């Protein structure tokens, strides 16, 4: 079996970025069609039920993914040990899934509002099982982004075809939900089958739970806290406001989530490598990789935030049409939240790798409490905009606490001044590009495309002028690959 440790981080990042970009492009293809066909109210119903199911999906997941990646990285060169570890983790996951399903059934039986959504609840509940059988943490441990990308492309292509062929009117919202949840379930089932390439998973009577559960439960509590301040907005909008508000806010959060996934690609592919460096006490390599990641995140994130804020009206119009124009203001607020979220995730990942998960739990727990309190006060009066603002406040809190606890400020106290100038110029030029495109053209698609092209050209020019190391490294890597080819 090929040793994936030798695969370049750039290749992994490119593969993961391809999958992430596809996961962004596919909704951009399907999303405008679906939101127009089923309407804001039905789209709100889907997202309200999904927001409830998310909590039970978390119970099923039990925080296992993050723990499995961190601990499993140490076993990936030994199939026997990794198979034993993976079987223990998978067995614990099966048990947590059964508990989650029982709790979900009990909730549906006791909550009349959920019963009113009928078969939609049953369809969405399939996602609880889907999380467990995905075993995607195995592919992350072995950095096998090639398989994940191929599988995703095939399944999603089939899903797109089914949506456009079968979803034709407003009442087809349950069918749309079935296609999306079902395709994800099938993809995750393939994951479980294909995992035999790396490990031999089986259910065990003895899971050595005492060794695993402490860290798993801390990470689980952390995930619950994160989901509360990220996901409770939709749930509370559905309870305290209306399905229309949920539909409007869901459009903004969908766009926000797509962009966040693209940016977080940089973080996702580096976690196993960072964990490996830290576990092997290669601290110098660990610190150097952190600095490269931070630099890349700033380069990627700043233009996106500026563009998302400046062109929120055009983006909403392209994605969902004029019926969802009220989503523009929440999207502006969430674009600011993106900066806080990315920084919080980066610092949080470092704390988890360094086995300081209790500090992450503290920040996310307080943020969750802040979010719920602010939602209760603000949502009844200000609706979707309030939900976006409470998310931004919570993300800012988590960012601030995680940065302090991870000592990122001390680690990056020797920041290149030229890089600060680069970021400032990119920010200004991106804003000018967006405003200029809007003044020159009225068509939303043309405005966004022109702004992206101009920003890309200007950013490249800034990199060339300042001899940006990230650009130089990328060019050198391409030259080596071309020379070998």
C-alpha cells in the first residue's frame, strides 16, 4: 500500500480543495433551482427539521472524528494496530448511534411540532445513521483525498440529475430532501466498504472505552457547544419566528457555510500532518507549518470577506432570486463572522492537537450560552438579522479565547511587515474591484464574475511585486513536477 505520508500537502490541499469547490459549485447549481421551485416556506421547513436532526447527529458522532484523527495518526503505518484502534472507535460509534436514534424517536413522540412535519422528519433522520457509517476519519488519517474526491463527484453527479428530473413543483420538497440525504447515505456506505483498503473494521465486545471516552466526551461537548451557537439560530427562528424567516436566514447561512468550507480546506488537510509533527516532537516543523497555514488563510480569506460583504445583494440574487433579497443583510453580517470563524477554527485545531481540548470546550460552552441568551432577546424582534449577529458575536468570543489559549500571538510576533502591506493592498483593491464592477454593469452575474477576475489579477500583481513566498513555493513546486513529467 502506498504510504500517504509521502504525498505532498499541496497535492492533498489541491484534492481537498477540488472536493470542497465541488461541494460549493454543486449547491450553486442546484440551490437556485430548488429555492425557486419549492419556495421560501418549504425550504424553511427542510432546514428547521435538519437543524433538529443535527443535534442527534452530533450525539451519534460523539466527537469521535476529531479524536480518531488525532490518535489514529500514530498508528497509520501499522495495519494491525490501526485496525484494532479503528474497530474500537467504530464500535463506540455504533453504540452512540443507537442511543441517538432512541432519543430522536422519543423527541418526535413528545414534540407535536415535529410530528407536523411528517415524513420529512423520517427522511432527515437517515442522516443520523449516515454519520456513523461514513468512517471518513479513516481517510483523513491516511490522507486519502483521491478516493474521497472521486466518490463525491460520482454520487453528487447522480444527485444533481435526480433533482433536476424529479423536483418539479412546490410539494416536491420532501422528494428533494430524500435525494440529498439519500445520496449522502449511499456515499457514506461506500466509504465503509472501501475502508477495508486500510483497516479491518469489526464490532468488538471490548472497546477499551475507559482509555478513549474522556477525550471523546470532551470533544463531544465541544461539538455540541459549537453547534448550539452555529445551528441554534435556525432552530430558534423556527420556534420564535416563522418558516419564512428560517428560509431567508437559511439562504444566507448556506452561502456562508459554502465559503467557510472552501476556506477551511486549508485547515482540514493539514491536521494529520500537524498532529504527526507534534506527536513525534518535531516542534520546529510544527511551528513552521503553523506559520505557513496562517499566511495562506489570510491570503485566501481577506478577499472573500470583502467581496462577500460588498456584493451580498448580487450574490443572493444569483443564488436564490429576488424573492430572497431579505437574506442580503444577514449575509453581510455573516461575512464579518467568517473572519472570526476561520481564526477560531485554526487556533482551536492547534489546541486539540496539543491535547488541550478542555480549553476549547470552555470557549465554545460560554459562546453557546451567550448565543442562546442573545437569540432569546433579539430574534423575536429582529428575526434573521439578529440570528446572524449573535453568530458573529459568538464566533468572535471563541476566536479571542482560543488565540489567547494557543499563544498564537506570541508564536507570530515576528510577522513580515511586507505581508501586512500586501494584505492591506489586497483588501483595498478587492473593495475597489467590487464597487467598480457594480457601477459598470447591472447584471448580478456579470458584476460578481468581473469582481472576481479583477481581484484575482490584482492579487497576483501584488504577490509578484512583493515576491510573496507562497507564490514562489507554488511556482517552484510546479516547475519540479513539470521537469519530472
